[in-house]
């Protein structure tokens, strides 16, 4: 039996116990896990050094190495994240509806765990702990398959968490790590229908597309982000500048950063020049349509449809001058990924139309798209940002990792 199937089955064997755990038992397990990470931080940093050395030998960029690196401060932050999850309300067992039928049947709809979650993600080892904490808090078993770049770190982290869980009421086997770094291990997870209840991919577009296109296990699709800001004709120029700058520059590598700026043709040219000058000073490369080039100069590279369809995750921004809100909406519909979109306007009718017509998980009026985040939404933590429409959409907090069941209590009723 393969490692993937064996560990997924092992996780599945714990679901009955996980279902019976109380909130107090789950919270205690999370706190014990947090303490263990801090206590064993030296061995985790040692394992992480193996990943960093391998990365340097393989020519990994300095920015990716930084995302991969762990030190005492980062491990302390990861442990604190587990403690914060322990403080969040437990959605399992929450009653969503209660129905008393005329025939005497009493019906309740309750939140329950999803079951066994397969989590497929890339480099950062903090995701290993975040995903484990969120899944275990909601009574789910979890099978983790991280990127090969963090294999040594992830292996040691899960060893530490297993040792910690062995001292609690939570079964350690509910947390599994796939150590096979070959792509075939991902492909096998995607075919484990009936063993895994759901798969959640978290990473770049190629990873997400592979999972969505090839899985026969149900998938919660998380977010590649080709996000937009549309500056309307009468937008407050200072507000527009701040929102665009924040949405592009504050952290360009994340999925809620914008990739394209749409500008109404009647927005003042001098204000647009001020916005683009500010971006250029921050080393943002601008690519524009022909109308943008005519207004701002030929130094701006021509933007193509391929550019509009690219999630850069970098200091690159497309610009397009549009006739009106209709053209802006059509552009977003054609090139967006249903993640996060923003309109900057003082016209309430245009704002309401944008909020209603844009088919994305998060739609903003006069605020940066960078707020699409579980912590910023008040969820405390997130497993990812869903861009699909079924079950969960937007930042996925603890409730998104649950399903529901109906409990029906009768007194001998039969259906005629």
C-alpha cells in the first residue's frame, strides 16, 4: 500500500473519536501543540537549515528562501497562532436551524466536521501548523502534503506535534504528513474518493489548476488572484491614489494584491499622472493600453491580453483607460478570477451597481482589496480564500471547515 493511501486511511480511522471531542479537549490539544513547538524550536530550526541549504544549492531565490526560513521569532508567532485558534469559537455543534413540524417531528440542523481533509500547499512551513490547527479545531482529520522545499521542516514539525498530541485526548493519527515529494503523491491524493472527503489546494495557479482539473475528490478551490481597482470619473483622487498604492505595493506577492488598474476616461489626467508617478517611484513596472500610452508616454510598455490574464505577484501593474463602468465590468468579467475587486467612486449608483454586478468573492467600494483576509474579516484565522461558489466563498474561517447534518427526533411517526 502506498504512503498516501496508508496515511489517509489512518487519518480516517480517527474520525469517530474526533467527532466526540469536546471544545475543551480540542483547545487543550492546540495549546499543548503550541507549547511543544516552542520547546522544540532548536530541532525545528536545525531541520529548517537543511531545507535552506538545499534551496541555496538548487538556486532558490532569496525571497523564497526568506519565506521558507524559520527562527525563534517566527516559531513563536506560529505557536501563538495555534493559541489564537484555541480562543476562537468552536463552530462544531452550532445549531443553524430548528423546525417543529405539525406531525410532532423535531428537526435540528447542526454544524459537523467535514471528515478527512487533504491539504495540498507549497513552500512555507507555517502553513503546516496553520492548516493542522484549523482542521483539528473543527474536529477534522487532516492529511498534509506540503512542498518539497520545506520537507525537512515539515517532517520535524509534524513529529513534534505528534509527540504533543500523544499526551492529549486528541488522536495523534488525525494529523498526517505525506513525505513523498514526487508529484505522483499529489495525483494519488486527488483520486482518493471515499477516503478523503475534500481536498483544499493552496498555492500558485498551476497547483490550483492541477487539483481542480484532475481531482475526483470534492475540491474547495482557493484563490489565484487577478484583482482590479476601477477608478470612476468622479473618484476622490487622494483616496484613489492611496487605495491603488496599498493594493499593489504593500505586499505584491499575495493573492489579494491588484494586477490591473482600470481608469474612467473622464478621470483627470493630472491626477492619473500623480498616481502612476507614485507607483513608479515604488519601482512598479507599468504596462498600459494604447490610450494609457498616449496619455502617459511611450515609456509604458504595451499591455496585451496575456498581461491582463496574468497574476504577477510582483511589482508590475497593468493600466487600461475605459469609456465607462460597463467596459470596466466587462473587463473584470473577462479577466478576473472571482477573487477581489474594487471601485473607487463618489457615485452611489455606480457603487451599488459594481457591488451587485461583479461576480467575485469580495467586492469593495472605496477600500483596498488587501483586506480580503480571514484576520481582517474578524475570523481570527483562515485556511485559504475560496473563489468558488459552493459551500464556502471568500476567506475561509473555521465554519468553512464544517458541513451540516439534520437530527430528527420523533415519537413513532410514520409517513402515510
